[in-house]
């Protein structure tokens, strides 16, 4: 028994000594529960402070003001008052224009169709001049007789309707500063009617459903404006199709055959 006690005593002392050197070795699965929460709280505090140091800038929204664009004139206007609108008859326009209006010029234009037919189109124009303190303006009002395509008896002036305008503006010497054609196009067209649809052949092209307008500068002191009505042009195409298409020719033959009785 004494031997057993002597043998167990050194073993017990060895265990106590080893436990005193590394107390965690007895509980290898145990971990300190306070280490990780402390680290997480430090990181959250630091990130929150960083977010507070960098405020989100506010974007100021500015509304773009669109320029006011005028509608294209539906014919010829003087001081923004319509004098001759598209489709007006020649006598009506002559009663509205100024006293400087000259005589009416008539002529005939021949239109060659792809089918080989030739369409005689009766045209007319009125020329007059307007002189102001700064400009000398020449105006040509163009008319055409569409009803004459249907019947040769429709040759009266009342059958001529306005379809186009050609205007020429000459700038007088103004001294200093001298107005130029670029000033006219910039301030009277680009700023009033906006950006043109296209620029080709030296012309600024404007277009809407009722008016087609082209503007160009001839030189530093001359500007030319050409306008026409797409609606009147469509009426001309309809008349040509009614009378010179295959269906139109057959219809006219049937009308002629009604007067023949067998």
C-alpha cells in the first residue's frame, strides 16, 4: 500500500504542475466569448463614423426653358397680318394686296408624264415691290389653274389659286452697323422658326403640314425666300391622276360614249 501511494503521488504532482502551466489545455473546446463581439462593435462604429463624414451631395434640378418657336406662315403676311393665304383665288388676292401691285402675267407650262402624255398647266403670277426705310422687297405671288386640267372651259381668273411665293429682300446701306443677310437669317428665321429641317443646296429648309419654306442668302445684302403649299400641290397631283391615269382615261371614254346612240 505504501508503494502504491508512493507511485501515485508523483503522478498527481505531475498533473497538477502541467495544469498550472497551461490551464486551457484541460478545456481545448472552450473559447473566450468576449473577443469577437468586441471586434464587431469596433468595426460597426468605425463604419458608421465614415458614413457620417461623407454626406451625400444633393443634386439641384434645373428645368430647361424651351424657346418659343413660331408657326410657318400659311401664305403671305404683312406685319403679321395675312394678306394672301394658300388656295385663295386670284381676284380675291388682287383685292387684298397693296396699290403697288402691277398687272398679272399668265403663261402655260407643259408637264411631261412618264406615260408619255403632256399636261398643259395654266399658271399666273403677280409682281409688286415694297420699299421701307431699311429694305427693298420684291414679292411674286404664284397661281395655277388646276380646274383647267379637267376642262378647257375653266380659264377664268377665278379658277387660279395661289400655290407659291418668291420673295427677295435687299438691304439698304445703314452705315454703322451695317445689316447683312446673315443677320436676317439668324434673327428673322433661325430665332423665330427654330432649327431648320435640313440644310442643302444653300437653303435652310423648313416644313410643316401647310407650308414648305426655303431661305438662303444670295450675297451679303440679298436674301431669297421660297414658299409653297403642299395641299395645293396635292390637288394638282390628284387632278393629273384623275385625267391621265389608266382608270381616268377609261372613265373619260365612258363619258364620251354616253353621247353616242346606236
